[in-house]
C-alpha cells in the first residue's frame, strides 16, 4: 500500500488530546479504493510504502515498510 496523502494533527479533538501530535494518512489499497488511518513509528511521506500494523477500535494503524 502507498501513502496517497498525509498530515500531522497538532490540535486534535478532546478525545485524542493525549495522542497529539499524530500523523493521519490516506492510503491507496492494492484492491482499489483508499482508507484513512494513523501511522505508528517513523513519519511517512506521500508515495511511501506502508503496511497494516494493527487495528484499534476500527481504526487502521499503518507502519512504514522497512521503518
């Protein structure tokens, strides 16, 4: 999967204030379509390869391939 776009959240909703700052991404899925998720570990850039690391409360968390 490849990162389509990304951003860093510095001013999150109240429920996520303890997580900030955190990176959100939209990822191109190999079977088509896109999915929004969060990044674990190293920051990613547009075009980077990522893999699904885990899912928490229905939110996919991705990790940079080789990161």
